[in-house]
């Protein structure tokens, strides 16, 4: 499980992003909503598309005519399956945050590394 978190958000309304990982090491299983954009009880539209070759595009958006959210918290949680031993970086390739008036918000992406050991990777691929 990998949580994509947001810190110091102000009037955050929508956040589309694209992540890159090594598909020889990890396989994307699911993307679930975190509680940041819906912490006031509003429904959040979360969609994702596995682009293949280790790219996943994710978009989280609050309902129309609602204010944005301020603060810190998880935007989404990605579940991966280990497919082979090795290291995979998890990089934010594109981030495009918008406020409730559809203005672009400044963002800074991050990167992490997942290490898969032979015991956690499952049976070898044929």
C-alpha cells in the first residue's frame, strides 16, 4: 500500500496526477480514495487509468459548486502486487491541482522507492 498525501493544501478542489513505477517489479492492483477531499462529507469522484508500462493516471475531484478543502491528508491509496525482486521508484510525473475557482495551484511532487525482496515477490514469472 502506498498513500499519496497532500500537505498545506488551501482550497483544493481537484487533483489530477500521473505516477510512474517499474512494471517489472510492481503491478497496480487498485486505487482507493483517501479522506482528504471528502473529509467534510462531500462525495469525491476518483478515477484512475492504468496506462500500461508502469504509468497510472489518477484524478480526484470534489462535487461542482462546493468549496475546496484545506489542510493535510491522504488523497488516495494505491495497492501494488510485487511481481519480481528489485527496486522501483514511485515518481509523480505530472500534478495539476486546482482550487474551487478552477485556478491552478502550485504543487511540488515527490518520489519514493519500493524494495521488493525475493520472499515478497511470489512465484517467478514464466
